[in-house]
C-alpha cells in the first residue's frame, strides 16, 4: 500500500463515483478501479458497496477514510517542509463556503491566492446545511478550512479565527411605527429566517431563548439576502445581519432591536486534529484582507 492507493481511495470516497474521482485525479477510470481493487485485496476488505446507480462506503471504508486523510495530511506536511526550502507552495486546499455573504470578497480572495500561488489548486464547495454542515464537514476531513458563521458553542474540535462581527437588525415593513423594536414585539409576527444550523438562525434562537420568549418561524430561506423580499410582501419580519438590510428598498426598513444587541460573526475555521498545510495557513492569513465592512 502506498500513498497513491490512499489518494485514489479518498477521491472515490469523497466523490462517491469512480468517474468523478478519475476526472479529479486526471487519470482513466480503469486505473482508479484497478487501484481500489488492489487496495481492497491488500486490506482483505471491501471498501465500497457497488451498485448499478451508486456506490457507498462499507463499514471498513468508513473506518479507513479518516486514517487515510491523516496519512495524506502528514505526507503533505513533508512536502511543505521541502517546498519552503525550495520556494513556492504546492498542493490542494479544500474550502467550504457560505452563500450570500457580501462582506466577504471571495472571488477576489481566490483570484489573489491562485495568482500568488499557481502551484496550489483551490477546490471550493458550499454546504446547503449552513455553518453546522460546514463545521461537520471540517471535522469529517472533507475541507481543509471553511468560512462559518455562529455555531453551537458546545461544538469542539475546531480552531475558529474570527474575521468580522456584524450587528443584526430587525427587517420590518416600511410602515412599521417607531425608531426601534423589541424582541417581544417582533414575536407577534411570523418570522422569515434561515433553516436550523445556519449562523444567523443560531444567534436569533439563542436571543429568544435567553429572553424567555417564543417566536414562530413561518418561512425558511437558504439565501439570507432574499429575506427582505418576503418581508416586503407582508409575509412576516426577520432579523438579519446589517449587510442583508437593503438601503434602497422603499417597502422595508431595518430597525435596531431595543434591549438586545445581536451580533453575527464571520469566521474561518480549521479542524484541531488536522495540521494545516502551508497552503492552508497562507490562505487563512490572506483571507482577513478580503473582508468588506463598509
């Protein structure tokens, strides 16, 4: 068994497709299949359940996956040490991203990073389950780092680097009276919010629990930037970060929340148990220059 066996195994395990794994590795599919068969023969265990439409990890494959990632991480660390002597970064950085976070110039960050370090490949994927899903993917080894908003404070195993804190405002119809609003008053209306597991949802749920109040979430939207549109059409109210409050929409307005300060955070996280590669550390250091706070 060598590193190539493990690299091919991790690619198939992450893609759950021999075809996609071959494309990712830039090799023919038959080569991937042969390598996986050789690995299974060496370990005397089937690593994948193969079906006509899909494949899945067996128990043995699921047990091998974190160990294989750890070995590949260690090998990459050795390459990094040599690269630092020779000059230039090499490798791949897997990035987990959120959507609709306008304060982060992600295209600019990726463009600058790839221009400065052409020897590094960046692979980016968004998690439809929000920050909670991104955090779990980090712990599972799917990402080297991920942009997160607020997550359950009880979660362990992550090193979290805060990039920005943004105050949250109530988004209400333009005709709403008064210069501010309370959590209690907002709770009289249905809420438009993100699904459970998204950072802004965690902050608002936490605030209502601390106040001993209940609210009703009537609509859940994945793209937080669309919440004001639902408010404008009379479907409820929302609490969102300042960058999601439109400044040019005559149908809605943002109000400060009286008696409570809610803050949304943008962070970049890595898994504590995995040693960041030189490329990952460089990406992390550069990211703070691409946060736009107004």
